[in-house]
């Protein structure tokens, strides 16, 4: 699976290391688009920071790098979904530049038998 990500140039994995240890990561996918003058859009997923390094700005800097990369790829928007219901997580994303209630997100999962 990691090799597929490495080969697909539209998938970018941003990581933060401290003293040789992975402490945070996020994935940015650049999605081709047929609207908006064929400008792509970005999707950020798998944002995670090790609990020992939270509230130190690591995640915010990582998201900032992902956003800058998306803008440099001429994305007209970047979307992010979170499964978290906690106020603090939502505030974190809002402080990083994301806005709630602009679009409505829907998620489909496989049907269990």
C-alpha cells in the first residue's frame, strides 16, 4: 500500500519527526476536477499527532504545509472530514483555516451482511 502512495504523485504524505521518531502525519490528495476551469481540489485525511506532542503547534504546522502544497497545485478548495465530535478538535481545524457549514459531507460504508 505504501508503494502505491509513493507512486501516485497526487497523494502527498506530510510527516513531522522529532529525534528520529514520527510524531505527526497527514495525507493530502489532489483530485482532478471537471468543473471550476478544471482546477483540482484537495482532500486532507489521516491527521494525527502523537499525544505527547499535541498542543505544541506540530499539527498546525503540518496542516499549513499541506495547505500550501494544495495551493501550489492550483487547488480551488481543500476539504477535510473528521469523525471527531469534540469541540477542541473542531476548534483546531477552524484555527488552521477550515470553515464549518460551507458544505454538507456524507460518508458511505460497506453494507455488513
